């Protein structure tokens, strides 16, 4: 049986940036979706820019509160849904942290 060094094991489980952003975008679509586009057929590029920024936040070590604040500001500002600012993002953050551990 082949033995792997810790670095090799880390490399084997690491997502590259495009793959991580794709998984973050999927999480945003499935668990955040302030535009309500998840149920529409076809591609959903609506949250690509948000996935990119969430990746940046996670990579810089942002707290759950900082990531949630970013998403709530997006809901209120660019996306025009201030009523969503009180929605609990705990389940989404759990999923994002799972993705972060693979980055």
C-alpha cells in the first residue's frame, strides 16, 4: 500500500480556486438564493460574483459574521431585498466552512 506524505494528502484533498468557487456558487444558489432563480431551468450565473467574493473572504480567514454581513449587504443593496437581512445563514455558513476546509 502506497504511503502519502502529509503534503501529498493535503494536495489530494485541495480544491483549486475555480472548483471551490463553483461549489460556493452552488451553495449560494441552493441555500441563499435571494433572487429566487434556483427553481428556473438552465444555467444560473447570477451568483458568480458573490461566490468569488465569498471565496476571497474565506481565504482571508473571515468570520461567519463577516461573511453573513457581506451577503446581507448584497441582499439589501445590489439585490434589492432588505427584508432578507434577518434570515439566519447558519446552515449556509456550515456548508461554506465545509468547502473552505477543502480549499
